[in-house]
């Protein structure tokens, strides 16, 4: 049986016979390709702007906390650490209390204020010269070493340096309940 091949209007005018849809489908493909390129060129920067910051880690910076001369020797002092945190596209200001112990004008230990057991805040007992956590009774000495209670590791120390008479600290947080210090 013979099948009749339809003729396009272009072909009818020109008198040249080409398979139906060839020219039309060619232009359709070119149009689709151009649309895709334009779409991608618009979409990729937007996705990058919106999505990628969410996967960036919190930016951590050295923050001046106190004049070194204002810190007593071998006496824990609670200090405020206030910093603008950028987490993805969210910017917030946060204040954390930290514990600083000056050993000399060049040497200072700074502890995270979070108990490594389950994350409560602890206090310094000046009479017993021990850090004590009210939640489950963990007790730490001046070096942060566990003296009593369920704490699985010593107090977490933070990076510190002394520059031009100022104490600078980088605030970090660590997972509680673990024997090893694991940064969040
Ligand atoms: S959270 Fe400090 S002892 Fe449990």
C-alpha cells in the first residue's frame, strides 16, 4: 500500500520536497536550546546566591575580649564575648559568657562556658576553687580537669592570643556528652 507524504506550505511554495517537520523541528530545537542557555544563565547565579551560603560554616574570628592588665592572676573571670555571626545568609549578634584565667601577661586559658557533660552553664566556686555544674554535679579544677560527676572530658578550651595588651579569643562550641572534643 502506498502512503501519501504530506507537503509543508514552504515546500509547496518552493516546489522542493523535504520530509515534513524537518525544518520546523530544527527551529524548535534551536529555540529550546537558546531558552535553556538563557534559563541556566539566569538560574545558576540565583541558586548560588540562595543555596551556597547555607552550606558555609560559621565564620570564626579573633575578637578582643579584655585588657590583659584587667585580669587577675590565677583567678577565673567571667567575660562576655559578643560577636556578629554570619551563618549562611543569616546575620545575628550573639553574646556568650566565657571563663578566662590569666597565668601571666602572655599566657591565658579560656574555657568554653558550656559543661561538656550535657551542655549546662557552670559557675566558679571561689571558696572551693572549683568550677561546679549545677545540673548533674560535675566538678572541674582550675585547669579544667574533671574532679567529680559524670563529665566525660575536661572543660573545653578556646583559642586565645594576646596582642598589644589585649586578650583575643575565637569562640567555638563542641558536642557535649563525648569523651573527645568534637567541634560543632
Ligand atoms: S550538664 Fe553539667 S554535669 Fe551534666
